[in-house]
């Protein structure tokens, strides 16, 4: 079945460092791909999405490109801030209302 | 974005008792609500999908008699864990979607941590 694998955390970075969180997927066809973020005490929020191969989703300085050749959707940000500390979830649209999530990656950014 | 609340945020109960968790869409009408379960360091797993006024659709392996879902209005869905046991201890998350389109965004609640002693 469809599945999502993302790098284990926690990821600890200094402010202004470059961030990459890896995400790969297994799916039939070419599903839409998503990154969600969960700040402490809050619900998951959609960060960005891509609906077809080679699409780049971007929001708040974060980017991810849908790569069908490597079945990947890695999340990147050029310069992280303390306020980016959160848990990040990669997900795909499994069809029939179903979002399939990765295990989540905790990011901690310190000053 | 739209806001979804859950109540309670944490609950501790004794084995054998039932626990009800509420999920509310605060500023929009949710035609569809979803219930997820998350174990430590693992993915969110979809348990069931509920549409207002109709029976919930459960994912394979989820016991519908144990996890009762009621979507009585366009702003409220409840999940009742009946005869809870320690293995039901988990983090339960709901989400709500406005409109009928499958590509409409899901908005997530902050989750409820259930501990069964």
C-alpha cells in the first residue's frame, strides 16, 4: 500500500542554518503531496503542497519539489528561525479522503 | 485559516470506563470530519471518516463498536472510546473539511491525549 517515510528527528539547528527534512513516498500513480506543521499545543496546519510531478510548493520560506524520479518531496528552508521549531509531517493523498502521513520530524531551532 | 477545537485536551480514566472526545469546527461548517490516532513516534493513522447525519466509515482493523463516532451537526463530531483499556491509550486527533470536494483542505484539531490506567 501507499506509505510515507521521513527522516527521524529530532533535528537541532542554530538560527539561520539551512534546513532539509527528507521525505520519500511509495504510491500507485502520482498522488498530491503535502507538508504539515504542528506548533506546540496546536493542530496540524498545511504548510505547502504539490499536486503533480515537478511542482514546487512554497510557503513562509519553506520549499519542496515533487520529484517522481526519486519519489521524494524533501522540505527545505534557507535560514531557519526559532519560531520554526515544530513537528513537520509529510503526507500524500491516498484517495477516498485518506491522507497518509509520515511519522513526523521534530525540529528544534536555538538562538 | 479555519479553527478546529477538541475537548478535552487530556483525559485519564480507569480501565473499563468510556470516554467521549469532542471535535468542533468553530468558524465553518464541516460536512466531513476525520478521526486519527497517533502512537508515539509514529504516523497519524486514519481511524474513520464521518459525514454529518450518516454513519461513519471505519478503516480496516478499527473496531466500530469500540470507537463510536457521532457526527450530529455540521460543527460537532464526537468519538467515544467504550470500555477503554490501557492499549487504547494514545493521542487522538480530529480534522474537519468544508465542502464536498476531495481536494478541500482538512483543518486539524490540537489533539486529545488519552491515558487509560
